[in-house]
C-alpha cells in the first residue's frame, strides 16, 4: 500500500498557510485510504498556483494550459479507463476560461473527478479579481471595486446534470478527505469546489471569514432543487456532499468500459478498441 512518502512529488513552493496544502494532503490521504498506488492515478492540472498540484503529488500527471484541465482529463479517461483521473485547478482557471468545458463535463458524465481550489482571486499573477471574487471586492491591481457578481460553481454543475457535487473547506481536512474519497469512488463526473484561502492576496475570504460563515451538512439533499434552494439561502456557503445521483456514465453508454488487461493480453474486442481510438 502506498504511503505519504510514495505520493510526494516536487517540494511545494506555495506560501506558508496557503489553503492548497490541505487540498493536496486531502487528495494524497484519499489515495492512500482507498488503497491506490501512484501509477493508478492521473492528475491533470491547469494554470495558477493550484496548477502545481500535479507536480507536487507523485502520480501520472499533466500540467496543461489555462482552463483546459477538464478536456485533457476526459481524454485521459477515455484513453485508459482503468486510471483514476482527477482534474484540478483554480477558480480563475476553471470558472473563467475553462467554464465551457466545466459545463459540458457536467452534462457528459465521464467518470472523473474535478477538484477546484477556490480562493476567489488570481493568486499566481499577484491578486486580480477572479470569476469568484465577490461584488465590491477590492484588489491592489484594480482601479475600482469589482462591479461584477461571482460565478456560482456548485449551482452550475447541479443545474447542468453533474452526478456528484460537493463543497469543502481547506480548514476542515477531515471532511475534505471524506468528500474527496467519495468523489473518487463515484462512478461519473464528480465536482468538488473547495474554499481555499489565499493568505497572501485575498484579505476578505480568510480562514476566519469561512469559520464564521460556513455551515456543513451530513447527508446530501434528495433533489437538485433542494440543494440549490439551500445554497441560495446560505449564500453558497454550505459544505458537504450536496447532491449525488447514480446514472450510467459516458463510457458505459458507449460500451467501452473494459479491463485494460484484456487489451494488453490481446483478448480485447477489436471493434471496441477501434471505437476508443477514434
Ligand atoms: Fe497560495 Fe495565494 Fe500564495 Fe498562491 S499566492 S501560493 S494561492 S497563498
Ligand atoms: Mg484562484
């Protein structure tokens, strides 16, 4: 069984106290507790401070261009269905330039997890407003306060058909690990949005901010409407597994779910393999 040492990649260069450390640890703990080895995972990341996670966790990995972690991850899963695939990135990467991919992945339901490190700011480029920055948010780099309203990530994935939607917080690693494990085990597209304070540039959405406001739920809501209603009532600040539904994933619908060993041993049905390679 893999240990934390086995899953350690390059030494992180994140700022001390950055919320992303807990998310990385949550992914590593989940891999260990579920009994996976590094070669059984692929982590695909986008651009931003969060994008470095694919280098910091030892596994198959690909650090791709801005906003494209989800389509690359979908391709990896289609190419090798035996891999557990995680796409990861920040709120700027996933809910800005990558928003279209996120919506389509939600409705497509390929078996993979999308873990978003949501710090409501662009951290790597030194603190600009992001698609998740609050209305009225002020940064050093802008001439005035934010005049736009933030994207609502979990309501977006719920509305667009994602079969597993959850929200976590970097300050609660126990809950976070539980959520990530369940997301990895879920068969279909699982979306996990994680409030992850940027201690260097975001002086509004801090650990104290979340500690005072977040409420957590023990059980998922039974319907998409109920989940959305609760999220609206609590300004989106609800953590836990919000909604889960069991539905055939994309590979099952295409009939290309198979054991990689059957390909390697030559037993793989030629027609199905051709379909996969197209
Ligand atoms: Fe984390 Fe912000 Fe530092 Fe980036 S700039 S490593 S998001 S604390
Ligand atoms: Mg960000």
